[in-house]
C-alpha cells in the first residue's frame, strides 16, 4: 500500500509540473497558433501571386504548377520552423533539418533517373525548343509532339504509334525540329541520258516545278547536276514548300515527280534504265535514239539483201 501511495504521489507531482509548464507556455502557444494561421494565409497569397506572374512568362501549365507548388510548400516549411522556434523546440528543428537532409540524399540516389527526367523537363519547359504539334526527329523517332510533361515527351509517329520518350533522352541527344521555321526544302533526284541537252533539261524541270503543291514562290527552283552515273547524268531538283505536317512534304515531292515525268515525256527527254551498254564508237553528243534507228535500219537492209540473194 505504501508503494502505491508513493507512485500516485509521484505521478501527481509530474502532472502538477506539466500543468505549470503548460500555463507558462500559454502565451507561446497562442503566438504559435497565430503564426501558424498566418503562415497558411501568407502561403496561399504568395502561391496565387506567383501563379499570376508565371502565367505571363510561361505557357507551360506543368511548369507553372510546379513552381507555385514549390513556393507554397517552401513558405509553409519556413513558417513551421518559426512556430517550433516560438515553442522553444530548437532541438526538434535541428533534428528535422538533419532528417530532411539524410532523406533527401537517400531519395536522390534511389530516384536519380526520375530526378534527371524531372530536371530535364523543367529545362525543356523553360527553353521551349519545341511545342505541341511540332514535327521532330530525335533518338531515331520521327513524328508529331502530342504532349509535353515534366517526365516525358509524347511523340505520335507518322505510322500511328505513340512513343513516350523520357525527357532526359530528348534533352541529351540531337533533335531536329522540322516545324520551327514553317518551311522545308524538297530534293528530288533524277537522272537523264548522256545524249540529252543538259541546259534544256534544266530549263524544262524549272518550268515544270513552278506550280508544284505548297511551293514557296519567293524562292527559286534550283536544278543542280551532281554526278556522272553508270547510265545517266544525275541532278537534284530543289524547291521550298510551306511545311506544317509530313503530308505537305511527301505530297509536294510526289507532285514534283509527276510533273517532271510529264515534262520529260512532252519534250522527248529520256530517263534511262540502269542497263549496261557496249560502246562501239558512238559519239556522245549525238542522240541515242537516232543512233538506234540507224542501227535498226542497217539490220533491216542487211536482212532484205540476204533474202533477195536467195
């Protein structure tokens, strides 16, 4: 019974000490409560202000939301530390800071790839090297950007597949943006016979491509010879088109090929087949078709004489 009385007395003494401490800390508790309420209010005001400011400088919703959230949490953490300081819990503050540092270091090692994609996404959102709807080629993928997040860039390939590329891969590797200037050059490779008048061919092609689909009229059509092929002299017809989708490019190139073929047919310009011929001294400047007619006529005359002799 004596031990029980001593235990109760000790417990009561502790409760009295705690009640005295609570009474002494009431002013601090009141100040801490007011400071905590002000912290939430100030954090909300700062978040709304930052959101309005970010909306003027950035059109990326993901980036704006990230910045405003980080600012909001930063104000809350700062106010929380002030509350703990008012309550004379300095040791708790130091312990929390140390714990946050250790946890942050551990998470950094564990999620370094995620962090790299996240940071790359932030940089991409700030630099804006491309936007939704642009036609790009990167990491051997070619297509239209459908969505940009802080983790991936979603590309719809021209064949329909959707590719989600991590931001780190897009940021660290070369990227070609075909839509950034709104124009693109089309190169059409063609070969003509060695017997053709090259200047005439050049003029025929230039005239044929004047009204090709989507052509930029302020830039001239160029026809440049670039190689002596096995059975033809090769050239490139180059012209510029207005470009927003891949169908603009392939459509213009197809139209150019059709126009060149029609122009060649109308002017009796020969596109030779890749065949191997034997040279028996035919002059390169003479028409190949005329030489073939001469040879054919000679063969017929020889057959006729042979028949008369019989």
